[in-house]
C-alpha cells in the first residue's frame, strides 16, 4: 500500500501575494534562469487552492573532487553529478506556503521565510517530556548551543535560561494532533522539527496536504504554547518605532568606530547545517567588491564598512550579502545558500540603562522580560499540586520537632535532620542531604524564614545535596547507611541513588503570611528560579510547598 504521507519541510512565506502570479513574481528569476527551471501547469485542477510548481536539474559534467584526486593520485577520472530541485508553492486561506523537494529548498528566497513559523507550531504541539533536540542562542554572547537527545527527554533537562537564551529550533515528538499521519493508525509516533521551517510528515494526496496546512495554521493561530515550552516565545522583538530609530542611529555610529566587541559574528539559526558544510564563503560588500575565503571574516567586513561616509554605513551593510559554497571552486552549482549579510551580524547597543541586541535582523531588549519570567516560574513552582502534604507547624515548635512530625505521617518516611554525611571536598566538614526522605525517595528540605537569608541557604543546600549524590560514590554510600540506620533497617537505598524529586517546604515568618509568589522575598524568588533550573537540568524536579501554621496550642512532644 502506498504511503499516505511524506517527510517534508514546510515554510510559511511573507510579503507574497497569495495567487499564482504573486507567487511567481516573488521568486529569484535570475537564479531560476541559470538552472533552466521549468514551470508546470498540468493538472492544475487537482489542488483545491492556487498553486505553483517548478523543477530544475542541477548538473555538473565533472564532480568537484575529480581534479583534486587527479592531482593527489594521478588517476584521471570524470564522474558526472546530477541533482534535482523542485518547489511547490500553495496559497491557502490567504497565506503562502512552500515545500522544497530534493534541492528545492534553495529556490525559496531567504527574505520571504517566516523564520519563527516552525518554532511556533513546535512550541504548541511537541510533548515537553519527549524533546529530542534544541538549538538555543545566548543573547549578547554570540554563542549557540546545540543539544540532541535522540531518545527524547524532558525539556527541563536542556537547562535553557529563559530570559537569556533565544531558542531557534525545537525537535521532538508530537502530542495528539489532527494531521494526516496521526490519523493513519493508533500508536503512531510523529516527530517534528520546528525552526524557520517545519519538518514533519505531510499528506501526499491534494486534499490531505491542504488539510494538514490548514491544521498547522489553526494551531499557530488559535492554540497557546504548552506551559513547559512557553519560554520559546518569551523573548519578543522591539516594535516601538522611536526606539528602533535610536538603535539604528547607534548602530550606524558603532559601524564607524574601531572594533570594541559590540559588533560580533552570529551564524543564522536556520543556516547552521550550511555553515558546517561550506568549503568557501563569499562576501559581497555594498553590492560590489567580492571577497572569497574559507571562513566569514568579520574584521574584513567592519574595515570595509568603516570607510563608508557617516550616515551610509548601515545602508551599505543592508546591501551586502553572504553566499556559502560547498566547494572552494564556488561554481553556481556549488552554492548552498545566499543571505543578507545583516543576518550574520550581532550588535549589543545600550540606550541609557537599557541594553539591546541585534540578532538575525531583529532588535531585542536584553532582560526586558526577566522579571516576568521570574514571576512566571515562581508561580508554577508554588502553585503546582504538591506530591507531599506537609503537616501544619505548631506555634513555637522547633525545626527538629517539626521534621520528626513529618516522619510520623506514614510508613516509609525517614527523618534525617542533622544526620549528616562527610564532605569529600574537605576533611572534618559535613553535608546535610535532607530533613526527611519520603517513601518514594523524594528529598524534603524544610525552613522557617523571616528573611531571604535562610531561604538562600535552603536552596543552596538542595543544590549541594543533589550534586554530592550525583558525583560522589562515597556520599551515596554514607547516605544509604544513614537511611538504613535511621529506619532501623526498614529502608534499603540503592547504592547508586540519585533523587528525581526535591521538595522545599517553607514556613514564611511565623505562618502569618501564606506562601505565594507575592509574599516570597524578592531576592529569594531569583535564587529559587536559578536553583530550580539547575536541578531540572540534572533531571531533578523541584516543588515548593507552603507550610501553614497551626492554631495556638501546646507544641508537639518529641
């Protein structure tokens, strides 16, 4: 039976008139002429929407390696190379989409791509527990982190810093959806990769393909991102026209100054594959003056722009291009991709106390969503249903007695308050792993706090405890022995134990205030968020449980 879907990459195009003439006019006709591309009109009625299809053959009489091997070995060989390229463009409900076949993606002008389209869909449909890959760019550092987990894992394991990193690609397993592939049978696992484009199985039959595109558009338009993936859209571009004008003035001035680190090189997020495969980089500055090299030479670009008259440097940068070639021969058939040079430039600019970053032709304010991101994370940590119901804290009750009361909640609880293990980093020093161990091996750490200092100590204790258990066999062995002793032999811990959950139990002041994102001390909010992110990147889920104060009565006996 013929398959109903095929793995393809779908692009959403912007600034294209959604009809056949508009789609044709948007293409690079000089490029198409060089490839002798052919437009096809047959069976135009099969698709229920306006569409355009073209194909081309990319032929080389002799493969690029033939001359090199002749020089190296003396063997005179001449092997032909032929690749194909095809492009299908569709206008669906007023929006234009494109699908490349074989090398057809090269026929899509880069300026037309909606570079967040695939990412928007992935943030709404990928299972946050089955993320297989992520590319994140650190704002202001010209650094890109690429992480791959083929088997899939929780997005928290990737350790993304929500307010400092800009996610450009997300790969994972789709949750239930209305696409053709998911409807082909139960238990079908559908993977997706979203960046500028959206790579996933799409219907082959005309009605199926159009239905899939409509469902993708609906998800991007109507659905909200999964709460665990909301951070993908936390960083938003600057839209205020007055601020943008000031930023461009400052960038114009910076392009005329000696290099001071404010302007750096940044590979566009959707071009990493091309960049790694490139054997040559061509720079065309201000529409002329072609330079060819093995790598992108930022100093050369800045030197050339610095010679331009004041007021014309940014305009010259906008007219410049970067072309990547697979081979240093740099023939047309070797071309991987051509993009505006501005997409390769990152710039850090300050306006008074505010800091901004130019990245991939967009301006972003660094830290603009920092406080909102902190509050969002604290809210999720505090308001989630607790896995451990902690008892009320009696007035005047000391912390050791309270921890013993937790241990009396049921079988399997073990009080380990002040039952420390040796610190392998310093002889004579000790580390407290937790106050209470639950039956499912959750670490519970408890603190009554009138100010932020004790909570900082609590969060630091959690980090140190987990790290020691992860990294030290000696600590794991000592901890297992303490649990065995304190449980009187009823609990036997595996010698390779590393926790999967950690609960911070907090009594604010004397219980006069309920623990909420608003009542938690501001400094403690920042510390908690950074602690939770670090622990999650180690595979440890964090919960924060507010402890209520009991009505006044005689404290519990020891």
